[in-house]
């Protein structure tokens, strides 16, 4: 209203529930740790919302994502923003290239402080004084999070695995891994790979979730020395650059807060096989795997299916 720009409202509630919330709920029921923001970018912001904008006669869609579009051999390609602390190219890596090329990212080359100052200098009110890192459709707080999932599972008639064994992984005298019973968990969906806080298990050293075994409803935990991810297998890949144009040096980002790290990437029938040059703090099935080059260009994105 202050800028004199016409406003059109598109009701996305039904498609958001179908394409983002429902897959999120069902993934948690399978013991995965989904990434709803990446699904929202693909299905809503650059899916249904872009379609609505095009139907109104728009040519492009501008968003507040911290990401860049760089010139490539066959047209613009997605790349990390200058402000790496706010970079959101990871969350955009599942969006098809032809849709990304309809985008404008005006915040690509400035940080958030500069953006806020720009709005103030224009005499406009800053609409959001602070940002939220929480999932937008779930109220804040751990109890609200669990209550939301349980309510949706009940509404969908999902049968959820309950309590199961917690096994401690240690090394025997020869350095080989051995498992021994330690406690009981209250549902694999309450935990994620790499988690330390909230396990509720007393032990002589801090314990981390090493893996979740859905086939026998088992949670495996261990000390920090046993925590490490060597790579992963993914589902179908969203290729943002033809593989024959990929450089020799590839970088993989398997968690939002992980810096891209050197990796070997093989394209398989089912997706990608990503082998890290050095073990990293674990990701989780359901999270995003994004492949970069050394200039920050995003070459591919996929959902993590299995860690190794």
C-alpha cells in the first residue's frame, strides 16, 4: 500500500497442505527428518505461486531469498549468495532450472543488515524486526511440535511404531563395533541423526544418535568419536547443470549449516551416490543434498535417502 503496488491474493492453503504439510507428516511417521522449506520452494513459491503470477501476466517472480543467478554456458544457473551466513541456495536446489530462471533475487549481493537499512532509509516500516528459524506451520515449542504431528497422524489413521530398544555402539578390544542394550526410546520420530540433547539417557559420556533402524524400531547411540557420515545415497536428482559439464572438483552440502565439502558424486539409476572426502557431522534421511562447484554454482539437488 505504501509503495502503490497492486496486491493480488492467491489462496494456497489447500496446495500447501497437500504438497508440503502432508509429506512432512508422513515422512516423520517413517522415521525420517524432512525439510519442508525445500519442498515449499519447489511446490509452492516456484510452483503454484509462480503459476498464479504468470496467469496474471507477470514475466518474473522476485523473492527475498539470499541466492544468486549467474550466467552459465546454457543460461542462468543458481549459485550461493554473497552473504554465506544467510545463503539459501541449499533450500532452492530442488527447484527445476526452468522455474529458477523466472526468478529475480534482489538480495543476492547484500547482507540482511543492509536490507533493513535500505527499507528504513526509504521511510518504510521494517515489517519483521526479527526472523524465525522455526517451521512456519507449527507453533513454537517442542510440545506443540509433537502435538501437531500426533494430531495429524491420528487424523490420517497412521499406525505409528512406539517404544523400542536403544542400543549403545562401542568398540571391542579389536576395534570392531559391538552393540549392547542400553535403554528404551519412545518413538523413533522423536530423534534425528546427530542429536545429543534430549535423549534422556544417563551415561559416562555424552551420547549422540548414530542411526535409526526403522526395520526393527531400534535407536543406535554412541559417543562423539563414533559420530561421522562418510556419504549418502539420494532419491532422484534435480539436475541444474548437465553432468558432462561438471568440473573435476565437486562440493557437497548435506546439511543446511554445513559448509560445502569436497566429495565424489556418481549418478545412479535411483539418484546420486555422494562420497565425502572426509567424514562429516551426519545429515539425516529426508534432508537435502546439494552439489556445488568451487564458484558456488549449484549443480544438482536431491533428497537424502540413506547415510553411510
